[in-house]
C-alpha cells in the first residue's frame, strides 16, 4: 500500500482527495472546509513540546506544523544526508529553548499528515518569518520540492 492510500490530505489551497471509500475522508474535509470558511480569529495556545524546527505540540495535544516553511529533518529515514540531520538537531534545540512554554497565536490554514497547518504568531511577530530570518528554516511553497539541506541543488 502506498504511503498516501487511506489518508485524507487537505491543504490551504483546497481540499485534497479522499483516498478512503468509507466516508471518513469526506467528513474530515467537510469539517475542515467549515473551519476555513468561518474566518475565525486566531486562537491562542501554549506550546508544550517542540517536535522539530517547524512542528510543535500544544498543551491541548494538538500538533501544529508552521505553514510556509521547512526546517531540516532530524530522523535518518526522513533526512537526505548527515548534514541535514545535524542542522535539524540544532534547529530543534534552538526552537525548544525559544518556544517551549510560550503562548502563541494560531491561524489554522489546513491539515497535513494528521497535523494542523497554521500561521503562527509569537510576541506579535510571524514565527515562520522569524525562523527563516534566523536561518533555522527556509520558505517552502505548497506542492513544490522541499528545500535542499544537503547542498546538492540551488536553494
């Protein structure tokens, strides 16, 4: 079975395809569409744990993936080289020091891999912007190739 079968993927650009025939994917997509169409004000949440440079868990248990950026991977099966793992471990440690226990504003824009994708603000600043500016992350547009952390292709 391919990695994408049996999963529903919705993005900020629209609803993804529901690979399940049991209706769960359609219900999830409808719920997400309702959330996106309400135009609700950003929520506030407290960060309980930083998973990696672009993903964290709130005290509510919700996993948040910061929209529009990519940080290097920390796991051998996901990273493309040792250099990426080293950069990912550094990024994760830096973001943990910076954000663990902090309260952030969250504007949900989609879902990906059972995580909420959101624009995140901290201390009145866009968190994605700050992480890119500091070199911890790079900009990453939806459906484009992930940034190269191994130095094998142009950024």
